[in-house]
């Protein structure tokens, strides 16, 4: 639509690749001997940010066996990388370390150093921890009657252990061990034990003169 005798020599600001607002102008050539300079307004134009493709990944609710480490929902797939080579990143609002934490609701927030892509909305998932099985060391399978309630002894390096099933009279019994820390459960949690008749012993009376 330029007037006759007017042509474009070059453009400025008419090419861009990153998202943003730009202003394009043109340098014109005309018959300056017979005409005044043509008036050509600049043109404002914009490249809008693209959307990340979120179909290649998802965050799954997860359950982990206790190991003392904080755990998060499981990422399945790969985070998208923009055409500018900058990857979408994420962070978790919280995680679960102990069984007592229960089922933890987690917010997944996204971030990116790229200005060419919109940041996706938050996503939601969950994580929980289950107890770890341990074996205890038992002692006292055979005990002797002493007039008091007795039971075997169970111990573990990971946690405190409580033994139930004490008995007093001669016979065979079953004791059970219970973890005092919810992060652990006891695999070998029962033991058959026996209370035997008391041992005979001599009583010696000293003499004095």
C-alpha cells in the first residue's frame, strides 16, 4: 500500500523469537527532490508465551518403607523442555519421613527460567511411609521358678522393644515382642519359653564358738 515512488529500504524490529512486545519500523526511499518525507507509523506487535506440554509426565501417590529419608510423590515420565532448551522444573510443598506422618497431601509447584512459556498451575498428590520389618534378639527361653512373674528378653538396635506374656508358675508359654517405635514392626515377634522347677540348693548354717 505504499504510494508510487516510495519503497522500503530496510526493516527494524520486525523479527524476534522470544516472547515479548516489540516495535517494528521501516526505512523508506522516495523522491526527496520533489516530495516531502512519507509519514509511516511504527507497528507494535507481540509474541505470546507458549504452553508447556504436560502430557509426558505425572506425579503418582506413593508409599515408601521407612528408611529415615524424606519421601515425595513419584514422578512418572520426564519434565518437558521448551524449544528454547530450558526445562520446566518443580518443587514439593512437603513430604513424609515417618509412619506417624500419615498420608501427606503434597502440592507440586512449577517454575522455569524461560520467559517463553507460561508456568503451569499447581498439581496435587500424596505420599506415605510404612514401617520397616526388623528382627529382635531373644534370650531367656528357659527360666526357673522364683515366685515372681518372668518373661524372656527381646532387644533391637533400631528401637525399644516391649515384651508381653509374662508368667509365674512352671509350664510352657508364648511371649510376644512389640516395637515401641511406629517406624518399625517386628518380624520374629513371638517366642515359646518355659519356666522350669526351681533348682535345689543346700543351706549351710555357720557355727560359732
